[in-house]
């Protein structure tokens, strides 16, 4: 269909079975059919010709639930990180705004003269944002509590969440934003790889750096090899992460984060190092689930859920979204063994509580091209009062720009939204507020054929993806500017 002749049609949208009907309000200015047709014709012309057939959008009046503008609203596409907005709503309602993740140190016996007469367990609570400096605080707190060593063994327990090797197995295995998941996480399950050129070749190191602490990591190792490609290769040998890097790619020196594939082992080694620095000697760690009779020694609590969600939406951290989503699903009574299981629970919750059916989430972060949501479904969910309450105060402001990319002075207009980006995939969804009225919107674009043709070696930065993404962002801005002109 020629996009210039597309007419928005409320009848073409899926039925939105509101769990609680939206409140009534003054009739929106775009209610009559003539205005709907005018807005649809003019907004559709703003789409990039190369993206028009693979783009869908929808604009809703949140007070009435009425569709004010739409184009291919039922086109189901990967929402990318826009998924995190729904994850935030899900977690805030299920876990509550004051929920905190807790990391604990337990003992199975009394402490006599500073020595635990039994075993010590480091137990994760699914905290996605625990960092090295916070782990050092936990070790220091244990020493302050009088613990300087253990007569028995030292265990790590990451059983609070399922052990998942990667968020998206189709991504290259060396990407730091695609780590493993477990109940015991550190530094977003990334290790810092640093290299320096020397007269003899290269000095390579792995560390778990924080702001105040920089412990070296030896549970995993990395070596340089004389090859052209691939740049990185990963293997697990005897339970340890083994990396190799193409020496030709190293240059004079540098650093980058690599994903950790054995998070509990990573935390165990780093905690042992930090504990020794604080004055507590521990043996090499083992894996084990804390027994019910164990006594808590000390704990570290994360920030409140609202702060974690605000941070997640601002920086779009994938591990945070997945840990939060898994924890919420478990709170509902599920015991998901995979991200797909947990995302399915979130989709069913959204259908029951946000009034939109037919959702197909495959994870909570959007780091996959297999999830499917339409613009009408996404904007429809955001219209619901539960979504507005769930995102209130945590959804970040979105910057409007003019045709030249300069920030716009928009007066009393407010735009808050969540972006989503994968190679050849772009999403934007959120709220427009102007003149005392509020509107929800979603704009989704995805060239799945282009994604399918990306060679494995180019999946981090494929040719053409940056240019494509620029086109998608410009048409988003054009639509937002247009809507703000016509909605009042």
C-alpha cells in the first residue's frame, strides 16, 4: 500500500480490553473522522521511504483510550529495549517501589576467637547492580562483626535465579552487554580486559575494577594469539572461562569489558580477595546452597526498586532488566527456568492487568529480535492507568530536536519515553504532554531481512546499521514534532 494513501482506522486496531476503563475527559480535538484522516495522511508522509513498509506507529489519548493517529498499527515487530518499559511496570507492581535486592553472608556455626566454627556461604539475592566496591563493603562489615576466618569451607550460592548462559545466544559471545545471569552477579557480570604493549609483546590482564578497588581475576584468563580473525574466541575449560584475542587487533594498548560466563565463580574469587584485604581469610570457594539453619552474619542491600528502575530505563542495562523480570515472575509464584518462560509470565500479566492481548515477549530486556509487539499494543498498554502509575517518576525525559538536530525549546510540552535499538531495529514509546492533556505513543521499525543477512563477524557493528538507525531516529523526531503541532 502506498503510504501516502494510508488512512488510520480505529476499526483496524486490535480490541483493547481494558482491565479498568479509562476516565472520561473533554473530547479530544482530533476525534472527528475528518481530522483523523488529515492527521494520518500528513504524518504518514513524514516516514522515510526506505522505512515506511517496515514501520508502525500509534498515538492514543490516555484519558479516553481513543486512537488519534496510526500507521500499520498491527505490524508486529521486535520492540528492542522498549520492552524495558513494560518490565519496569511489571516489576514495580509485583515487587513494589521499595523492594531491595539483598546479598548475604551466612555461617553454619558460631564464631570463636574470630573463626567461624563451620562453613561460610555468600548468598546472592539476584541483585543485578552489585559492584566490586559494594562487595568490599560486605567483606569489611563481616570483619567488623568479628569474623576473620573460617574453620570449614567457603561456598557461593547463586540459586536465587536460574543460571542462564547468555541473554541472547544469537549475539557474539564477547559482547559485554550480553552476559550470563544467576542469583549472584557482580559488575553486571563483566570483567575488565586491559592490554599494554611491551618490548616482549603484550601484557594482558583481567580485573573486577570498581572506583576504589581493582582486584585481579585469575579464575578466567586471556591470551593473545597470532591470527587475523576472529578478534575474540571463548571456551570453557574445566569450569573456567578461557578467552583468546587476535594480537593484530590490539594496537598499542587499551581496554574493554568482556562478559562473564561463570558469575558465581567470579564473585567467589573476587570476594575472597577483598575479604583478605579486609582481614578475613577464606579458602577457595565451592558451590552449594545455604542450609536453612545457617545464621546470617552481614548483608548488603541494593537501592530501592524505584531507583533501580529509574537507572535501568536511563542507561538501558540488559542484565538489570532480566534480573528484575525474573524476580517479579518468581514473586508471582512462577519458577521460570528460562528468560522465555519468565517473559511469558510478564506477557500474561500484561494481558490481565494492562488490557492488551497477543504479546510475544522472549525476554525482559529486549536484547533479541524474536519478541513481537505492535505499535498499537505498546501504545495501548501505556495508555492504561496502571502503566502511567508504574512509569510515573522513573521514565526519562526525551529530547526533541529540529530538522538540523538542534534541541527544541518546546515550552510547556513534556516528552518522556524509552528508546530501543538493535542493528536495523529501532523503537520509541512513551508519553506526550501538552496543554493539560496526555497522549501515549509508540513508533517501531525493523528490517528483519537486513538483520538476518548480517555475517557473524559483523554483528557488533554491521555495515549500514548506523545509517539505517539515523533514518529511523529522524522519522521519530518528525512524527513527534508533527503530533505536538496537531494535538492542540
